[in-house]
């Protein structure tokens, strides 16, 4: 039986957290890339869930986006430019 897992999404931080890629700070209210892989996934060799929370700068730098999250990140960037 295979289970569907939403592997990547852009979220807004409710509290301060650390980026798992570069250990930079993700402040409350900022957007970040949330990605998970279950224990049975090809990229995860351990018996535990693999979870990353990467700031959008690191996600772009290290190529962690898929097509959907890339579009969301670009839309968020354009919306922030209009506000700022």
C-alpha cells in the first residue's frame, strides 16, 4: 500500500526557527520551504521521517525547489516587492 505524502510546500513560520541547510535564522512571519520524506522513500535510508525547513534563499541556492514551490516562491517575491 502506497501513501501519498505532500513532500514540499512553502509555509509561513509561526515562530523563529533555524534553516536546516545553512543554519541561518528564519524569523516568525517569513516564508520557508518545508520538505519531508517518509521512512520508505528512496532518498531516506533511516527508519525515521526526514524533515527539512530551508529558508527561501538557501532553497534557491541549493536547488531544493520543485516546479510548484518555485512558482509559489516567485509569486511571494513579487508580492513582497509590491508591499516594500
